[in-house]
C-alpha cells in the first residue's frame, strides 16, 4: 500500500530539523575551540585566523614551492628571446668546450674556465641592456658594466704569458688570440670584430691540428669546439645585435639596473624549516638580515697583473676609466682658438702657459738640468735563446746578427719579437715560426714541416735545403729565397702584401717573382670562380 504524501513530507521536515540542530552544535564547538587557539597564539595571528588562513596548516604551506617555481618561470618568460638564446649558446657550445679542455690539460682547462666566465659576464651585460637605456661609452656606468668581461680576458692573456710548456702553447695561444671577440658588446660593428679575432686564433688552431691530428683525436675535437663557439656567436650577433647590443628604449639608468642585478644575485633562497615544520603567521616570515656585502663583482683585485698593452686589452682599459678618460684634457679658451683669432696665426707657436716656446739652454758640464725628465722608455724584455723540451724559443733580440741554433729533426723553433737581427738554423728541424718580427733575416737548411710567418714586416727567409711548405699571414714586405730542392714547396698567403719569391736560375742567380695580391671573382653557372688579375700588357 503506498504511503500518504503528507506523511512523507512531515517526515522529511523533521529529519531536516534534526540535521540542522546537529550542524549548529558542531559549528558552536568549532568556534569555541578556534577562539581558545587564537587566545593561546596571541593577537598577531588573529586576523589570519579570522580570515580562515591558519598559517600552521600544512595544506596552506604546501603550495609555496610550486608558487616559487611559477614565479621564477614567469620571470624567465619576461626576458627577451635573445637572452634565452645566449643561455642556449653557452650550454650548447661553451660548456662542452670547457669539459674537453679539462680533459686535455689542467692549464688549458683553467684558461677555458676564464673564457666561460667572460661569456657569463656577457650574459650579465645583456641582462642589464634588456632593462636599461644605452649609456654613453665613456661613462663610468658603462666602464663598470664591461669591467668583468675585460678582467676575464686579461686572465686568459696572463695564463698564456706565464705558461711556457710547448705541449700546450698552441692551445693557449688559440684561446688568447680569439678571446677578445667577447668585446663585441662594446662595438657598434660587432660582426667584423668577431671575424677578425676568429681569424687570428685560426693560425694557432691549425698548428694544434697539425701537431695532434694523428696523435689524439680529442685535440681535433677541442679545435672544432673553439671554432664552433666563434661561429655560433657570430650567427647569434647577426640575428639579434647586428649594430651592437640591444638596449631598451626608455629603460632605467644602467646604475639602477646594476644595483637591481646585484640584489637579485645576493637574494637568499627560501629554505623550509627543519623537519618540514611550516612557518607560522599570516604569511612567509621576513628574511633574515643580509650578511656583510661581498666584494663587488665588478671590481678587480688590486694585485692582479696589468692589462697587456695594445689590442682589445687597451680598449677595455680605456673604457674602464669611464669619465676619467678626459680628465687630463685642458679646456681651450676662445682667446686661444686660431680660427676665431686670425692674428694668432701670425705669431710664433706658444706653449700652454702662453709664453713663447724657447729652446732649452745647453747643459753645462757638471750641472744638473732643471728641465722635466723625459718619460722612461718602455721596458725591454731580456733577449734569450732557450730550449724547453723539444722547442727552441728565440725572443726579444735587437740588432743581433749572430744568433745560431744547432737543431735536431724532432725540434721546433719559435722566433718572436726579434728586430734587425739574423737567425741561422743549422741541421734539420721540424718547423720554424716567426711572430711579430721586423727586419728579420732567417737562414734555414732543412725542414720537416715548414715555415710559419705571422704579423711580420720587412723579413727575408732563405732555404738552402728542402722545405715542403711556407705559410704567411698578416705580414708585409717579405722576400723568400728557395733552393733548387725546395722549388716544389707550397706557399700559402693570407692578408699579405709585397711578397716576392726568389727562384734560383741555372747561372746561380735568382729570379724574383712577385706574389699576386689582386683577385677577380665571378659567378659561373651558379658557382664562385676566382682567378688572379693579370696586369701584363697585351
């Protein structure tokens, strides 16, 4: 028999009233317990408890780590694409190169680490440029920004200078010659700069390949890794920074960006309490007071060696002076400007003090001159000839015509910074290298590999025996005298001018043949065809 609808409705109402009374009773109990808990903890957390955010609750503390990760991901997402691409370049090319360098030798690894630090400093530079407006190149802010890069380049150069191990000299020279390419951040035409330093390093990297190609394939991998860094950097700059680093239009000053960067580096990372105990309070606790500030990452050690003169080292050294570059200049008054005062052009030259310049009186015997002493001449490094392992080093000779070396077939000869001198090598040696020499004469008998010439001027080389190859790079005014036995030698030239090859004739004399310097390039059937320009008259 079906139940009466009115009976069912009455039953439901009674049931609902009982459940409502039970729920009300539970809420009253929870409110009392909550009030007692708040009284125990004090007034600091009362607001959080009333809002239903109980700090000790594990469920509320659990999302902290994901929230931090989300915040970090959001920050990375805000960075320009060229920052993430540079990070990828370091990870893909620089890090493997450092790992390979450490496998070859400790000193090579140390230099590679300094090379990587220079790339990290570039990354910091680009991060500042992403938020800051472009500063003046002579400002102190720009000098502070490039100082970490120049410091690491100096470290790379110093490692090369202090290491004389012939087994790693070509490796260290490769990185030292190519490392200044990181200075592209201070140039408005970075692509040619990177290409120039890559070419300078290639001379020494080719020697690494020649010496180790058939000995250890790791050295070949090392050379490919270094060349890959230069190629990748060139492609990166071509895509994102063709006319120099990209600065933010209307960004904050560089000084402010540097301070923000320093704070972000020094900010402590949140660490959970021991045992997983959650923090108390309505939010995360305030961070502990910061430790004493470390030495600025943009300051170099006062005891560090001086920057090498010339090249990018000198450029970075001038940039590091900031506004002090012009501190020694005197402002010229309008009354001293010849283009505004025609009468001044008719007068004798005057000194800075306004008095006519007069020659100093001749110095009397026994008297002291009151004139300002002349600036000291640059310190000349001592000339030396020494044999280290299987490598002869001939360095820093001036005007010496009697340098003689008794060589052996397993020995190489490195001649560097020798001017107005003559070097004679007796016997058969492996190879001879000339670097940065002027008016040097080289007389050599027999060579296993050949002669390498780089950055030399007004030099002469005579081979009385056999040589298979002569390589000349970035040199001017050379004369090469070949013997009849070395007529078949291959001569490679690059960025070389005024080079003549003298070929022996039947009457015992020499016929001078100039090496062509001008080439013509044509596109034939979609391919580049290069030929020598013929200047002979028809």
